[in-house]
């Protein structure tokens, strides 16, 4: 079996992953997707976008790169979420707010 040659280009870096990230966030808010299914949504969108748009003539390249688009969007989401949580924690310490009390209130309201 010969492995396909997969070419990556600027589209992958500047449009592929951010587009998957934005579409995932849009669909998550529009259809109220449970957080456990969001990574699967990102991978699915990445594969579909890659197969039908970026690598139309090679199914293996489409699956392979779609997997990377999805996981790139998942990594971007995790990085932004971690950074935002760390910033909020730092600001709450600076202002003297007990973040754990706020989190407990939030959890009680959402359960």
C-alpha cells in the first residue's frame, strides 16, 4: 500500500482550523450541544470540510487532514478556556473575591 502525498497550504493554517473552531462554537450555542459532544462535533466538521472542500480528490488525505482540523480546533478551545479561567482566577484574587463560592453557586444553579 502506498501512502498518499498530503499537501498542506496556507488554507490549512489560516482558514481550516479557525473555521472549524467558529462553526463548532456557533453550532454549540445554536443547538445547545452538551459539552461532552463538542469535540466529536469539531472532528466531524473537520472531516466533512476537509473531504468536500480542501482534499476533494483524495479520501485518505481528506480524513487525515480533517482529523487534524478538528483536533486543532479542540486544542484552540482548550487553550482559550484555560487562559480565560486563569485570568479570571488572578483577577478575583486581586479584587479579593472568593472564586470557589462563585463556582459553587454556578454549579448549584446548573444542576
